[in-house]
């Protein structure tokens, strides 16, 4: 029988799986060329199935007395045929949607579970053995998405929107719909698919119990960080990761109902969050359950077998897909088709103010809470642009920056066509986003020591020749589901508007701005929110989370309650199979803990005591919860575990990106003179260039202004120089060159040209 495993055994096996120097007893076909029937050899007592009985019997493997077991291709094919009876696999003629990839992922997971049951596979055999099977030699090749079976790449100047071919040897690394990569092997309760449980085999505390006990709203404030840290952090998060999950066909939001449906009518991915009867808040409204769905399982590159792994619908590299999208079709929709420009909404032209983002007309209710049918949200490169107004502001600034750059390039290169202007402006805008992230955001987040340790400090001049084609830039699962959600601790209860004179005007509750960015339709208000982002103090980085997102997230108009973001974080980590907080401490070289008392010093005593009240053992603590509860490192906003995971991800994003802006000797490389101009980019300059009334900004908008350390300076001063686009000027082709080209072209179309 396939039973729930003792999780202590899984944990021990997990660390065995991490020892890559360990001489594995698993052998793929390539190492066993003498036998064309074997897909995988297993060591130890003989294990067999009806489909490889004969072969193993001849080899002395039947009856559990042999030295090896051969899993045959026939056995894999039979598991495939059985799975096809249960699972409808999509085979689209054109573009593959996330749900199409998911159908293949479901099939491969079903096959993997079947083989694991049949052969009684161990944790290591599931994680390291099954992926060795060459599925291109099985019937699985019939349904494997083309992008996961064969992609031809050619080096070019501009990166693809879908992230394919960033790595020429591993085309799917960093591409859309690629599986998340894991720092540590997963901990599923059944070893392959079911959400994580306690090491005792019992259930973990309810996600909501962890949320209300460990993360109450105590309202501490940070002393230096502004809300701009949150704004840029979320903007970057949406450049990195969007987990593939089931979406309802009407407005493409998560399924509205898991809780209210009977079991036979529920979506199979429903994994709802249960609310205890004594909940201090939700019991007032009779709420017993919050809707939640599991992530889709992913097909891996080559459609390899293995345990459940979710996938990322965005690209792994920092490539501005927040501005440009991840498909050619959608990107074209965002463009005007002339001058390299993005579409905008000139709603304030009569006031002489800058444009807003275009209206979202195709699926108006997608990620948007509309008060009436005449009100529309905004459209941008990433579908969550309207998730909260502060994020919409950042999208608007960077879309405006693209158009500003495109116009600057058109002035010095009037002969460039729309496509060249668009791609060159995109290339510069992406470089700006990379530069601001590593030069302003990460130093505040991680501190100098962590930046240096992980090689994240940018060069001040010249090139950085650090590209490593062996580094996979795919997003790390623990980064996406836990560590980079650190910003939830910083969220304010209200978002403030400030005047150009840096004086407070008004504030609005955060829950009233989620999926409702309509304030921006009032002239001048966007600038006031930008001023607020630079002047409002962020909440402290700690275990205190505002009730605006623990009780009121995505609250409907007129409703008195919403959802709980902290419970979502816990539920997502568990269903991803993310090991507990303690395993990541060990991975990052920090001490583990066998008792709660051993956590004293790593986090406040009160926090440790509360963990002891709801968890059976420190090993069970969820990664997100433990990570936000750690004491910050000196000079950093984060504790050591989250700093380690986030720094690892940003290291991969730099070293594994063939288009990284500092690189030499690539078709995409900037000239030394252009690179000097890119290094002038800073968030304060972006704000100055893309707002209307703001004329003074502190040099580092993510930190509170200080007349000595972080002074406010006039936008027009030379302290923040602008980029000189003449460094991108190219001579126009001569008229003779064009005429000669046309002359040759006319010959090439002559039916007698080239014939003997």
C-alpha cells in the first residue's frame, strides 16, 4: 500500500538527496546500453510489475532476491495508457495556455505516482531516479509540449518575451511555464503529491491558527524604510513569479467557490482554508472556510517523471514583463504600432498632464472590483496591475519611462522604424529596472555584507563578465511561496497622499485600494501617491501583519470581511511541499533546533513561546512564518534565512541571464559609453521624469529623507543627471544603399534570375 510516510524518514532522505557527491545506485538507460528494454535500474531487493516480470525473472530479480530491478519502457508505457484513461490531455494547435501545460503535468504526475506505488519507490528514487528515465523513448512523447521537447535557439540582440533561449544549451531555463526550481527537495506527506503535514504524521496547525496566533496586527513601524520599498518590491515580484493555478473561465480569477460547494461539485484542486469556530474575527460573520486552490502540476523539461512541482507562468529573468508581457500576441496589443510606443490613455491631455495606462476592456473584471459597468481598471504587461493602487502607480511610471526613452531614441535616430525603437527602448528600460533593483532596492533589503557574500554588488564602471551558462535562472519555489513574501510584513494599514511640498494630505485604507485603482482617474492624484510612497514610513520587518490583509484582503464592495493573506502564504507553502523553516536554516548554514528554547536569540522570546503553544516541534514551523519572525541581520531588513534565499535567487538572476545589462561580448551588450549612461539610472530620476508636479525628491526614495544622509534635491539639478541618448545614435543608411538593395531585390524576384 502507498501510505503516509514517517516525515522524520523523509527528512533524512531529503538530505541524502541533497548530497550530489553521493554515489547514486540509480542508473538510467544511457548507463545500461546493454539492455534496450530498461528505462531505469533500481538497486536493492528485487521489485517488479506485471509488465517487466519476464525480464526481471531472467535476470534473477523476481521474488525479491535479485541485486537490481529493471523498470522497463513497457511498464512506463502501460502506466501512461492507464493515466490517459483518467486524464484528458490538451493538444492545442497554436499557443499553449497554462491549463494546457497543466493537463500534461497531471498526466506525468499520475504516471509517476503509479510507478512509485508499483515499485515501492523510496524518497530518493522518486526525486533522483524517476527524472532519469528518458521519456522521449516512451509514449509520453506524444503529448509532450513542443517547448519541452525541442527548441532551436539562435543568439540575437533582443531577448524573447517568453524567456526561451536565454540559455542556448538549456532553452527552457528561465522561460515561461517552466517549473520552479528547488533549493531543497520537497516534503510531501505521501512523498510525491499530498501537502506537507507534521513530522509526527498528524496535521499541522490550521493556517488560520498560525496567522492569528503568530502574526497579529501590532503596528510597529520601521525607522528608515518608506512604503516605496514595498512598491518596488511588489513590482519586482510580479516581474518574477505568477504561479499557474486554475482560473474560472468567466473573469480569469481564482475559482470563487470551494467552500460552498458539495464535494462532488468542487474543483479537484480545492484546498480550502478552514476557520476554527473560536476565531476572534471570522466567527462574527459565521465564516468557517476561505476559498483556496492548489497550483497546477508542471511538466518538466523533456517531460521527465518525478514528484509534483508547480510552474511559473512568468519568466525567471528580470526582464520587465510587468511592462511588456510574456507573449508576442499580448505585447503587440500593448503597443501603438508607431514610434516604438506603448499604448496609453491620454485622459488628462486638457490639463497638460501625463497619460495613464490604457483601459482594460477585454476581460474587465479580471483582477478588478468594479463598482459599476462604466468603470474600468488598467491594462499593463502583467495581469495583476490592479491588485492594489500602489502597484498600479509603479506600472504607470515604468510604462511612461519606456515611452520617454522611445521618444528620446527617435530624436537621435529618426530613421529607426517602430520595431527597432520599441526593442531598443525595451532593452534600456529593462537595464534600468535591473540597475535600480541591485543598486537601490537590494542593499536596503539585504545589507552590504550579504550583497558582497552573494556577488550582488554591481560594477561602477566597465563590464562585468560573470555570466555562467550552468546557472539556471528559474525562480526558486521557496522564494516564490515564502521568502519574497517578506513584504507582507511591511504593508501599512493605510496608504497616504502627500503634496509636492512634502506635506501630508490624506490617507485611505489599504483594503479599499485593493483591486480598486480608481483614485488615479483624478487629475494630479498619481503624483500625490508617489509623494506618499517616498514619505510614508513602512511597517517594521517583523511578525506583525496588518489586519487589512489578514481579515480584509480582496474584500467585496460593502462587505465587512475579506480573506487572509497570511493563511494563503502558509497554505501555498504546504501544498508546494516546501520543507519547514528549520530545514532552510540548516541549508543556509544556520543552526537547527530540536527544542523551542533553542530558538531564543534567533527571534523574540514571546514569539518562541507562542510557537511552542501551537506546533509540536520546531521542525514543523512554516518557512514563511519563521522567516518573518527572525531578528534582522545588522544593516539588513531581513533575518538570515530569508536573506539567504532571496540573495540566492537574485544571484541566479544575474549570473544566469545571458542578456544581463553589464555583460560584454554578447549580441545584446551595450557599448561602454551606453553602459555609462545606464548607470545614471535611479528611481529618483524615473520619478522626476515621469510625474507632473514633483520637483524635489530624496536621492534614495526607498529611504526616508535626511538632510545629511539622504537629502532632497531638485529634479532639475545636475546631482541626478539624465541619460544621454546620443550614445545610441546611428548614422542613417545612405539613399544609394537603399536603392542598391531594391535593385538586387528586383533581380531576386525575376524568374530567370539565378537559373542556368
